[in-house]
C-alpha cells in the first residue's frame, strides 16, 4: 500500500464509519416502523414523513392536515434567519472596525471577540439566561431606576432564543468577514471617492460586492448551526417554544419515536447539504 | 500609502462602527462577567449580591458527582483530542506533501463533520452505537468525540504545514537525512506549534459538546456539561454558577496557552 | 569508462512533465560534461530548464530519459541522501529551529560522524565563511548575507564532490551581490570543489565562471568560456541574451553582406545565404556622413539620444531594424555627441561583426 493511503486511512475511515455511516443508517431508520420503547421494527413505512404533514386518526386511520410540525420547521428557519441577519448587522461593522485597527490592536480585538467562543456553549447560554431573567441585573437596574414598573419579559421567549443564537454564533460571522475585509484593497475605496461616490454609495457599490464571499461564508456558519440549535431554545425559550433541534431530541428521549426523529434529522441534513452545495457551486462559478 | 494620506484614517473609518464593535464585545462578555460575579455571592440569591464568599465553590469541590463528571469530561477530551490530532497529522502530511488521487474527495470527507448539524451527529451516533451493539457509555463517547474533533485538529495542522517551506525537507535530504530522520528532525519540530494548536482546539471542542454527550453517555460516563444541564432542573442555583465559572476558568487557561503558542510561533 | 576527469557527465538527459498533447519538455536531450574543479554556470532566462537540470543532478527529481554520472558513477534512481553533492538553495532553506552551528553540522550528524569531528569541521566552515561568533544564533537573527554564508557553510561541511548553487545571490541586494560574487569565486578556488551555479544574471555568469552553458527551451544553446560566449555567440538567442546585440538581417554577396539601408558590410559566408549580423552596441562608432568610407553602415538618422551618466545611448533609424549604439563619455570617442535628426553613419570595430545563421 502506498504511504499516502496509510496516512489517510485512519482519519477518512473514522469519519466514514462513525459519522457518514451512522447518518446513512439514520436515513434508513426514517423509513422503518417505530418500536414501542425506542428503536425500530424492520418493516418499511413512510409514516414518519406522513406524520410531518398529517395527523392520523387513532380510530379510523383517516389523515387530516396538521401544520404543527411544519410550524416548528418554519420557526426554526425563521429564528435562524433572523439571527443570521442580526449577526450580520452587528458583525460587519465589528469586523470592519477590527480589520482597520493598527496591527498591534488588531490581534487584541480579534482575541476579544473569539475568546467567548472558547467558553462552553451551555455555560454561555446559562449566563445569558442569568442576566435576562426577571430577577436578573437588567430588569433589576431598570426597575430600581424607575424606568419600568414590573420586570420586562426578556427571558423564556423567542426574543431570548434569538439573542441566544446571536451570542452563540456571532464569532462565526465576524471571523470570515474580518478575513475578507483584511484582504480588501482600500485604495479601491479611495478610487470610488475619487470617482465622486459618497460614503454610503461607495460602501454599497464597492465594498459589499467585494466582501460577498465572506458574507456568504459567515451567513452559512451562523444559519446552519442556528436551524438545528438545541440549547438556546431549550434553556432560553424555557421549553415553551420548540425548534427543530429540540423536536429531534425529544424523539429519542420522551416520545421515543426513532423513525420520526430520524426523518426530521434527515430533512435537516438535506437542507444543510443543499445550502452548502448551492453556495459551493456559486463560489466555483464565480472563481471560473 | 494612501494618496490622500493626510487623513487616510478617515477613509477606512465609518461612523458608528467603533461603537458597534464596543457593543459586540460588551454583549459577548457581560453575561459571563455576571455569571462569575454571582458565583462569589455569599447568599443563595442569584439576583442580589450579599457579600463575597467561596462557599459555593466549596460545595462544588465537595460534590463527588460533579468531580466525577469533570474527570470524565477531561479524560474524554484528552483522549479524543490526542487521537484526532494523531490522525489529522497523518492526513495533513499526505494531503499537503504527497500526490493524492481524488484529493478534493478526501478533503470533503475530512471536513464533513463540520457540515453536519450537531443534533444530527448526536442522534445518528445514538442510533449507530445502539444498533450495532456497541452500546452507550465512555467508549462510544470517545469514538464520537474523536470523529468530530478530526477536522478541528486538521485545520491548524494543515495551515502550519502549508506555510512550511518544502525546501527545508529537500535540504535535509540533500544533507544526507533519511526519510524518517527528516520527519523526526525537521518536519515534526517545525510542525509542533500547529500540533499544539490543533490539539487544544480539538480539546476545547470536545469539552464544549453537550448534545452528543447527552445522547451517548450511559450511567457513570456523564460529562460535566451533561451534569450541569441536569442540575438546571432545579433552576440556576449558586452551585451551577460556581461550576460554570470553573469551566470559564478552564477555557481561559486554554486560551492563554494557545495565545502563548501563537506568540512563540510568530 | 574514461571520463573520470569529469565531475558530472550528463548523457541524453531529458525531463518531461505531463503526457500527450500537454506534455512539457523541461529538458530535451542534454549532453554535458562538467569538468572537475571548474566553476560551471548554467545561464538562461526563467523556464529555460536550468533549475530542473540542477534538481536532477541533486536527485530531487528523476530524469525521464538519459543518464547522470558523478565522477564516473551512475547515480540513476539514487535519492539525494545517497549522492555526493550538496546544494545551496535559492532562499537558503536554513532550518529555522536549529542554530547556525547545528545547521552547518547537520549533514555530518546525519552521516554519523563523531562529535569531535563535527565540532572541528563546523568551526572550520564557520571560519571559512567569516561567521565566527554567530554559531549560537538562529537563522531569523541573521541578515540576508549572513544566511547566505550559513547556507554555503552548511553545504560545504560534508565535503561534497560537487556543490550545486541555485541562484544563491538573487535574494541579496545589489551591493552585497557584488561582494558575494568575488567571495564565491575565491571560495571555489580555495576549496577546489566543482561548483555548478545556476543563474539568470549574465553579469554574474561572465564574472565568475570558468565555463558557461547558455540554456533556452530545455536545450544547451552554447557552451564555452565567458569570452567565447560573449565575443562569439553561436546564435541569435545567445547574442541577444548575453549583453544585447543589434541583430540585422542580411544576405551574403560577392563583396560582403548586403543589408538593406546599410550598404555592404564586410562579412564572409556562402554567397546568397540569408544571415543575421550581430553587432554589440558598444563596438560601433558614430561618424558624420561626410566621413563615411566603404564598409561603413549608413546613412542613418539619430532618432533618440539617452544620457546615461557614464555613457550615451543612441537609437538610429534608417535600416530594417533600429540600431543601438552606446558611446562612452570620455576617452577618444567621448568628445563625440550627436543631436536628434542628425545624419550619421556607423563604423564597426574590426572583427566586431558576427555572421549568424538566420
């Protein structure tokens, strides 16, 4: 065997056997029949996918349309989408600011925004809940200053989940944008001013199009983990509003409907791969 | 140099951007700062500061379950990071220094774990380990963590290897070093900072994981995040604060270490 | 074998990259004999195959066809670590994590020499290249010139039979390059080692070499001493690449070469043959047309005059190609100067006109 094969075999083998194969098996499980206490019975069934859209009457087996699960799916996409846009709105100026600092300050700022990512996500989510709660410092300050009578509902709702997603994934938006701005040739901006563009026009006509690959990369890095996120909706949403990640998790904990959970995660995986594929193809086309 | 050099800073500075950057940093740090602050609170309340005390830390250190979970987490992260680093190094050597057929496909496989949403990895691993009869527990955790750590270890190692002048290895060959000595005396020492960064990144990523561990850990193999999560059933107690703050401390240590490595590298 | 006088003998050496229609012949049937103890230079523009040739001798790459013999021993298929040659790399390739002394002693350590011998050789080499006191420094604490010396000492330490140098001076600034030229030449004389030197810089090649092989398109265009290469270029490429030359199309007639607009130029060859006349710009004199004699070129018009400090450069129109002449300022010709539009003729120094096949 060639040396390069021996060197590549362990890593590629591990990923194929313990990541790709399990995902393939999961897809297979999504078309099997659920067993009563978790697991599956080896009988093909499309029930998991039917269940996504319809409710089956327990007595006469008739199907009625049920949008509950679609709503959860839609909410996940929406929440992740909003979080992505928010990350962009605060991430782009931040990345720009960092990239235009003098060399010495640059690495300090960069460290400042990346260090929180090294802190455990569960811990960060708990910390966010701590300050958003009714008894937390924000509400405490507002009330003691007499600005609000009662506590503002900051925690346990979609707002908190959104905030959680933004704080979880913001560094993923900042880093690729920073890399793109760092490479940006600022004499182009001078040229734009020279050619009578004002600040706003120069920014939208020159800067944004050039930063697009960075924007897309950052957007993807926030959006994809956002859709499937588990901790933010679970802890900050107080379990009241489900997202796709929690719905999937539930099928393997309380509800024990493995094929349904497998179907949901197959859909999540498919959405992810399609998004990545489209972006990769566009990137390849732009390179050519 | 800018043509309009008298005030070239103006061109790059855009209004409000500095303020946003400041807000970003405040937004990222404020929760963590409060978490740590309240962990030193003497009272049971987590909304009112009643004086400084280390009593909750005392309780955390006295709690054997937390200790066991912490030990599991560290052991798991060390083993997974080490295995992932070894495999990633071998892969990086082949990908950067050798001619590999279907390199794009190999690259896609190496990066595949980065593309899979965590929840999918979690339930796919659960299904896999329980249906092939390997069962759940520490062994399965090690395998799953090693797998998703590989690309994280791979990234800094390839970056380092790519930036290394291949002429150095050629020069060593020219100066009579046989292949294994070239590797041991030239490639490996020069790769060392990349190996350390890769290992640390894999270590922190393993330590960060909650969802995969919560699906795969059996009795006795609970990791610290999984244990903290179970503590949350009683709400955010001062103990949760204290143990979370300890995790912040652990992350800070890792960050400082990798910062020192990066400084040495440059 | 009777070629033991040759340090390196290359026979029918070829290196092809790729296959079929996209194949690129980096080297195309090279036959060369590099003599022992000579300073041999491979000179040519980038992409001419000179670096490929060096890499084949070093063993970093394997030839597609042909043979390499080093002091009579066929080294085909041998890896670099089994060849008695060492290389000075273009960007030095010093091991950044090792000290100067460790870099210089690296090969001896690999060869398993005893510590005492390594220490004394390293000391001698460091002294040879004038780096005493720098032994414990690391490469990033050295200047470009010092790195260059370490690279030399490191390659010389194991006592190679041939030292290969891959554009070793290209990363240095102009002043340092001048000094390193003489030092390299002196080092070669002192050590008696065969140097094979790769460069694209003709001045470097002319100044240092015993013999030069001018390369282009994967082939050797001319092989000879610096004087031969410069004075008697074998073809248009060599004439143009080394020092630059006026290349004038002409046809051989009974009295000499007939060049359009220039009259009859003294030259010999097969009557009726189309040739190229090569004349160096500095070997032409400019005269007012009144002084034109038979054999002089012209009449021509001054189209451009460039002041270059120590010399004047003229471009003259009137022939099929523009002609360039440089006049030194000072000396016998120095008094001369001509204005734009002036009608002049040219007189070549005796023997300055080379007749090349077109």
